[in-house]
């Protein structure tokens, strides 16, 4: 048996119901009001995860429906140049193209 979560469309109640794996219906009847409760997908184990990982997952989920839109290039100061190694005496001895 696996736990599945359903949220009622009418009153927002969150229901946890157990079904055999792969047999959970898309919607069930709400226990409280009799309305339709649709299956929702929870984020397992996030309460014990690190805060930055949770923020990253929530941002990734948000971009599915509300993507960040860029309308211009970043300013010249914000662009990073390719890092160049300082020419140490050892590097100066290497052959150059
Ligand atoms: Zn309900």
C-alpha cells in the first residue's frame, strides 16, 4: 500500500489515502464535503533537506508555468570574462602557439 494525497477542489482539504501501487485514481470524493478531490504530488523528504536545495526545487517547479523572461543582455559589468591564468615563470616557459 502506498499513500497518495488528494486536495479537495471545494474546501481545500488535504486527504491522505492508501492504495496499492499504480491503482490510485485521479480523483476521489472528499470525506468532509463530498466534493471532488484531485490527486496532488507532494515533495517527499523536503522537510529534512537543505534550505538551498528546497529553494532550487521550488524555483524549478515555478518555471514550468511562470518562466523567467529575459528582455535584454546583462550589463557589461555583470558579464564575466573568461578567467586568464597569471603568467607565472613556469607558465612562461611553456611553448606558445
Ligand atoms: Zn471537501
